[in-house]
C-alpha cells in the first residue's frame, strides 16, 4: 500500500511508461487516509508479511487465513486508512525487528511457516 502522495508521484513519473508498467501501478493499493508510511504486503502460501517503508516499524507476520479473513475485506471496503490499521498485534504470529542479526532470525521464523529453505 502506498501513501496517497507516493502513489500520485509514481503515477506522474510513470505516465509515459509502457502499458504493462501503468497496469502494475493501477493494481497498487493506496491507504484511504493520511498515511505517512508505505506498506508492502508479501503473500506466501501460509503467511503474509507486512513490511513498512520507514525505520522503526517491525515487519508483521500474519497467518494467511487470518489476513485473508480479517484484513483483506477491510482493503476491499476502503477501511485501511493508515499503517496503524495494518498493525494487528492480536493477529500477528511474529514480527521482524531490524536489529543486529535480524536476517538470520527472520530466515528461521519464515522457514517455520514454509517460506524459503534453509539450504543456501
């Protein structure tokens, strides 16, 4: 999800782009309110990871079924106003805090939910 300003900025910058690029932009969701942070939702088979664009926000990990049942309908209804609406502590099954060594911890946490493999 993009802030309204970021979405408009990209729309203007990409106006002369190929139809494929413009189509991709049209599929991006915008926050319905005055969000100050963009959020990126990564959908996997069993989990959805929501990562935020600004430092200081942990990535939230949700079970895919919970996300699909409780958050997706709010996207469709336009009720996701700001990044706070994507931070559902009671639903999350984990988070990724970007401190020293976070990559390895994130790798193991996501692997637990079937994302990626430990073979490198």
